[in-house]
C-alpha cells in the first residue's frame, strides 16, 4: 500500500482502500449528509435522501427515503461510495447497491463512536484538520451535571422507549444521567405507567420519530418533562451531536 493510500474499516469490519477522496458519494443517512457538509466535503455528495434537511436548502438529487431508496436512481448517479447505517437502512437495499458501488456501513451507538465516525469521514474525504475542529467542538460540549434519572420515549401507540444500548440513551448518560431503562435492550414496549413507576426525574419528549405534543407532555403527571423539542438533537449522530450535547447542557444551566 502506497503512502497515499488509506485503509479504513466500516462497522462490519470490512476494509476499504482509498487512493484519494471519493468524488461521487450517495448518503442514505440524513445525519451523515449534514456531517459531510460540515466537514467541507459537500461537493462530493451526489445524492441524498428525502429526509436530508440539513444543511438547509440542499440542491442535490434525492433518491427516496432511508427505508425505500430508489436503487435505479442511485445506480444512475454512478457513485464511487454509498454510506448507509445498520439501523436506519435495510440490508436488502445495501446488498442491491453493492452490485454496482461500494457500501460503507456505519452505526454509532455512543458519543465516542461519533467522535470516531467524524474522524473516519475526515480521513476518507481528506478533511482531517476540519474533523479535528469538529471533534474538539464536541469535546467542549461534553460535561457532567448533577446526577439525574431519565426516560426517553420514541413512540406512543404503543409506548416504546430508548433502552440502554441506544445512541439516545448514551447521549443523555454522557452528561451524567442514568436511564431508568438502562438494562433494557433497544426499544422496549412498556406502558407509560410502567416507566413512571421507575420514578425517572425527567422524561424527555423528542418530536421524532413520533411527533409528541404538549398534550402528550400533560399526560406525564408528577414528573419533570422536557419537550417536545426537535428530535434530531437526540436522534441524529454526527456533527448534530454537538448541538444535542449543548441542548442538554442548557437544560440544566
């Protein structure tokens, strides 16, 4: 491998070699699309999803949703790399895309994973200095507040919650919180009464993927409720993690 070649692994442990930055990438992850632009690699983005809303006013071809991408339209864009997420995207779509383009799989579950992801993207796109600036900005937003317990629902019909092995849970716990469902995996379905019986100090109500409202907040009596608030502050990983940590810090300032 020459000095100019870069070898990196995706979350599945597969190796990718780059002799230069990708010139045409398709991002099927809204949070990663934003991160690429924040890195200064937006010119390489050839296609995005219908849900890529940051940066605002993106003028890029849209290739469907995260769960229903238009494979033929992606093929027509002739990408030299396609980014997907293990949870947000479906394996069958990734396999179909691999017939004509390399697919780089991501799945950050922790704030530390996000730091690694930003650094990896910076290396792939030769934006290492900018990646360092962003990870430094993220580090400045990290910090513990007084201990508290919390719960975060992601759906209401039925009630579903963020377990301890989710990015959302780790984001909040990184500030000093303790998820009352820390020992639950992924997204357990528990009634509101069951979760409130665990006496969380705070229930956070993000407005995505379920659009929680002030009426939903009113149902949670006897517990402090923060929200509804823009859900991307909790659910988008990448440079938006910086804003998520800042939001949490400001909640307790």
